[in-house]
């Protein structure tokens, strides 16, 4: 059985470089994503410019059979030319 996740990313203050890391349980297979991202094992990485208008990131995945491990996201934004984490979100 496939499942889907939708993430909305925006920056109320205006354009800012953003790095979204979406980690799923081990053995998860990513089937499709609507945005250019990098899939590495069970993790999706998106690099984008967030702005006032929300951007929708959607992906379809196959969860591992019989496992109920939580997923988490982590969003980084640019601050003084470095990426700073806003913390993990379950």
C-alpha cells in the first residue's frame, strides 16, 4: 500500500534559501515526488528558495511492511550565509 505526504514551505519575511530533510523509516521506498529533490536511502532532500507564497512538496512512498516507525522532517534556513535548523518535526 502506498501513502503520500504533503509539506508546505514558506517564509513570511521573503525569499530565503531553505533545505528540507524528510526522513522516513528504514526500508521505505520513495515512488514519486512533485519537486526536484534528492532521494538517498529513506531520506528526501529538497533545496529551494522559500518565499511568502507557500510551496507544496508532495511525495508518494511505500512504507515498510508491518513497521510503525515515526517519520520526521527537519527544515533548515539560511542565516548569515549558514544553514540553521528549526528543529525536527514529527
